[in-house]
């Protein structure tokens, strides 16, 4: 299964930038979120969500900032999966990625959705995000601070994905600004 996870990581690295090119003109993005799941669902549902990049733009970030002065609350909402689900999204159109995700999630379901397997797919997606975030984003829709990340949607307090998806310097700068106290270490 390690080969499958490596293939999934490679496909995400190749396909995420192309998918972000389909962002509607005029949007300025601060985040893109690719979920991995932590509860029972059909492999097809997992694969569809795994090919979806939920995006939040700077206009929505301003709305969040207008609702609270608490920097940590802003970061919890701005980088927590609950705000992304149902937001604007772009699809990664790839039969190869879909098939690989179907194979993985079928295997995961056959093994009672073990936490170890859940961590493995999360780590594979986070690894791809880290590679891309370390390269940087030159697309005109992305702000200078844009990152793409993953998160397990089983528990809103559990987000190994964000910390593993971004460069240490990015996270340290945000933490020094008072953000992400809500994240588990």
C-alpha cells in the first residue's frame, strides 16, 4: 500500500496547481483545503471529497475578521475544516487520482477504517501540500500567504494535517502572531 500512497502524493503534487487555475477570475485566495475523512462512508464519497479543493477567499476572511477581534478565533475559523465545507470549490479532474483514492478508501473500509490507515492517507495528502507550499504559489488568484492543506474531519480539534501541510516558518510566524493556539501539538 506504500506504493499506492506514494502515487497519491505524486498525483496531488501534479494536479493541485492545475486545478487552482480554474478558480474564477477576481477571487483572491488565502487557503485551499483537501479533506480526508474519519468516519464511515462509501469509498466513492471519500474519493470525490479527496478530489475537491475547497477554497476560501480574502473577502470571506474579512467577514470572519469583522465578526471577532480574537486572533486565535479568526485562525480557528480561517483554517478549520468547518468553514471550508460548503464554500467555493474546484475539482481535481483526474481519473487516475480518482481510481487511486477509490483503491485506498476501499482498502481502508475493508480494514474497519483504522486510525493508522486514516493517518496514512492524511500524511500522504499533507506531504503533497507541503511540497507545493514550499515551492510557493505564483498563480494570480493566490495571496502571498496562500497555503493548501488537509485535515481530518472526524474531530475539529484534531488537525495534524495543517501543521504537516505547511512549512515550519509559515506556522511559526502565524503562532508568533497569536494564531493556532486551538491546534493540538
